[in-house]
């Protein structure tokens, strides 16, 4: 699954990990996140994320 990065703060959403602190289970693809999900670091919406480069 692809990782996405929050452009304003640099947080990387890793679908293998999810966002358990905000009720997002591991193995949840970025595309499957709720539309109202926000970055757990800076609070920006999904529209501020872009596909992360391969590591």
C-alpha cells in the first residue's frame, strides 16, 4: 500500500500502521480513510496530502 505525506508538516500516513489513536485500523488504505479524517499532527485535511516518494 502507498504512503502519503502531509505537505504542511511532513507527517507520513503509513497504511500498514494506520492511525490507531484516531480509530483507523492497520492496513487501511489512504483512499479508504473517512473524508473528514485529518492529519494527527497538524490537523490538515486529506487534500493536503500527496503520494510519498518510495523510500
